[in-house]
């Protein structure tokens, strides 16, 4: 397994930027690959929501360009290479294969998130840190899941009651807003 830990990429960048030399051939292949991995990570953060599995009935429409490693200057031979930039997604220096698997788990599963348009770097960093904690997969206990289901059932029952009691009256529906109910319940419980 190849590793790029022997070379300090930050020191190399500082030396290159502070020098007066404009010869780009001095940039090592290792450093170029690290930057390509950074572009790959940024690609998943920017476009990963376009490749999520949010529709259980059919596959998503294919977006172009895809998030294949070839589109970022990497190849299949790089999959076993260890990159230091895995630290930017909450991992220890890891192989490219592990990095890609983690990026897919965070940005391309059943929960998609689009946040790179936000102009406040502090907010963007906070979102990235929260996504890296549990790989963007909520971990609810069985009891918490039952509580959420009960709150949703109560809301649907209340909506049905309003529909039968006040037929023809204008009212707001839960349609599409069901997910806010457990969130509001958790918020109220936390505050009280």
C-alpha cells in the first residue's frame, strides 16, 4: 500500500508558493494526487445530493458529470493509496477506496444535503462536522422510534378528526410537513 505521509504536503505548498519559480514541474505527483482527492471531496460536498437514493420507487435521473474518481484526475490504481486528506472528513489517513466509501455514505445515501451555497464558512464547517459524526445516518433507539411514530399517528388522527368535524372548512394539512412534528416535539421537550 502506497502512502503519501512521507512528504509533508503543507510544507511543500508553502515552499512552492513562497518561491519565485513558476515551473509547475516541481510539484510532485504525490501532491497533485492529494489535491485531486481534495477536489473529489469537494465534488461530493457540492454535488452529492444529486446522487442520493431518496426515491424508493425508481432510480434518480443521471446527473452529469458523475462523481467517478476518473473525473477528478484519479484512477483505479489509486484506490489502495493512503491519503492524508481523509482527515478533512473525520477519518485517519486512509486509502482512496475508504474515502470514497465514506463520502458515498455521508452524501449519497437516503438523506441528501445541499449546503455548499452557504456563504458563512463557520456554518459550512459546523454542518460538515455534524455530518461526519454519524455519517449522516441518524441513530435512534427503538424507544425513540416508537415515540416518533406515536407523535405522527397522533397528528394524523387529529387531522382526520378535523376533516370529519369541520367538513368543507378551509384548513392547513399535514401533507408534506409530517417530519416537522417529531422535530417540534423534541424541541419542546428539550426546552421544558
